[in-house]
C-alpha cells in the first residue's frame, strides 16, 4: 500500500525526486496551508496557516537551559506552491541569535493534513523525542528519537502505533503520553513508560455518552505541575458529533496515572462515563454553548486554569457569534470563569502564560484582513489579579496582508522565543511563513529561504 502511495505521489509531481525526505534538511521555514473543505456562507469550517495546528498537539516547543536553545516542531511543506506535509523540527540558539536549517523528522509522503503534525519531548539525557500524529487506523502515528542528545541532525523510529493528537510529558516518574484514538469517535487514552521504548497498554481515560447506547467523544489539552501532577481539561462530543462539542471537564493524577481525581481530590473510576460527575467543571450543554479548548496551566498553588473559546455553534460567521475567549480557573474552593475578549472564529487559538501575579494570553484576538476566518491580528492580554479581569496590554501586529494563527507557548519559554506561530490567507491557498516573538512586542520572521546551515531570523517590527 505504501509503495502505491509513493507511486501516486511521484506521478502527481509532489514527491521530490522520488525520494523520502526524512532525516534531510529543508532550505528554510515553509509552513503548511490547509483547508478542511466543509464550506459555509462565510467560508470553510477552518482553513489557513496551520503549521502550528492543532491546539491538541502539545507541546510544540521546549526551551533547554542546558544548551540554551529552543527546539520547536511544526508542519512544513516543500514550497509555497504545494500542500505536502513534512513533520519538521528547528532550533533557535539563544547565545548566537541564529536558527538552524530545519530537519524533516518524517516525510508524510503525500498527506497534506496538519492533523498529522508532530509534538515534542526532551528527556533527562537530552534526547529529543518527536511524536508524529496519525489519523485513526488509516495513517499510523510514530515516536522518533534523536540519534544524539540536543541534536536535530537525525532521528530514529522507535514505535509505530495508532495515535492522534499526541501530548507527551516528561515527569519525575517517567514518560506520560495523552493521545486520542478514533474508535468511530474521538476517545481519550493515555500510556506511560519508564524509558521511552517500553510502554504500557493504552488506557481509556474518558468515554461519556449522553444516553445509553449513544457514542461519545472528546478533545483535550494537558499540562504538568512541579514535574509531578498531570492534569487535563476536556470537552464532550454529544453522540460523537464534534460540531456539538460542549461542556468542560478536568481530571488529574499525582501518581503517574494509577489513580485519577477531580480538582478537589475526589477519586474517579476510569474510564469516565458519566456526563454529570465530579470532574465536570461547567455544564455548557445546558447553556447551549460550544467549547473549543486551547491551552491550560497551573498557578503557583498548583491550581489549574483553562483557556478556551465558547460560541453558539460550529459554522463560521456571525451565526455562531460571539466567539468568547474564556478563562476558567480553580481558586481552591470553586471554579471561576472570566471573559477575556472576543474574536471572529472558533479556531482562533492562543496560549496562556501563568506567572505569580502576572498572567498573559497571546493570540489572534483582533480582526484581521480576512473576516470570519482562522486567525487575525495578534495581541497580548494581561491580568494582574490571577485571571479575574483582563486588559489588552499590546497589539503585536497591524494591517497584515495575511492572518496570524495558532500562537504556541514553548515549555520553559525564554525571551525572545516566548511564542511562535505562522501566517497565511484564511480563505485562499497562500504561502505561509513562521514567526516568533517576545512580550515586549518584538517579532522575528524565520527565514523562508536559507543558503547556509545557520542564519539570523529577520526582525520585522
């Protein structure tokens, strides 16, 4: 089957010189553009610059203090004229201010869908792990490991398995991995490992139907606290319908997945199957609201907080407005929710930064040149009262020709690489470039073309 796919790609003109590009360098940072092809009056359900997609791929970047570098993964392509997914990794050297030529960890060989984008983990010995997302049983997922510590020169395949939306975390107890399986619907699983090579059996985390006999489904975003507590927020897909996604749940484990509890430490039995249970944070189904989870983190007390967009439906355009950016957090006694701002699309995505008395959100909250499309102009929002109230601190981009989308937060982020993203036309196939920036408002563009192995990115404002 794989041979047949390769032949088809060769004849279509996409496959470069008929060769697999895995473990090769690409001469620049070229982002993937994608559309789902679910058309409505105001455009596709989602389309545009999706090289740092999805919100359910976590994390996409990690800063390593040992080598003073930020490593980051994304969905790349071969040129501005193609939709050909390459699972890429790059590095930014904070000492020299230079970026390397990116490496193709895995050539998706004709797949153009950024649901297959990678995510990232760095182990205690400095080896870099890239988790390549698959798509159900049609396209397998993979785990890859660098051949040398803190090096993106070459990678070796460790596993081939069924997994989508990989969310790997390194904890004191070992490797923890949240992921999704397509079992007719999207269900949440996890697995653990002590060494990265031998993994436990896949364990079902959540499968909540509305009524007996109905299907279930979920999307999630996760994080860790003090390298020990592992938490995840997730929504619910009534009868498996992702266009009806609603409700908000939170669960956590403090013993590497042996036991799971609610935020108030009430033990839960897996898989979670009850719609109304102690893990539920907000009953958004009763309010007839859709919920699109974006990011999560923990405050200094270890209390979780979740960033998400809630709306009145899945269709793009004014029909589903308002698209409210919400922050729901645990205060030690109850859940509190604040509305940060509004934007114009369900798939507008930003990242949450939690410091002791200074919380920030960076994302495309401002309307861009393509109305009712994914992304827009970027802004920084700030809260000085631990997420209760928010004010716009800075507008990062203005009058952009293309929309900026899927702003991602590196683990242990260090300036100037505090966040990164890509741009592209929200509605029409276009060239897509990648950027990174800092909280002072400085932005750099990663070079689209590179003639040398290392080059300084271009400061654009």
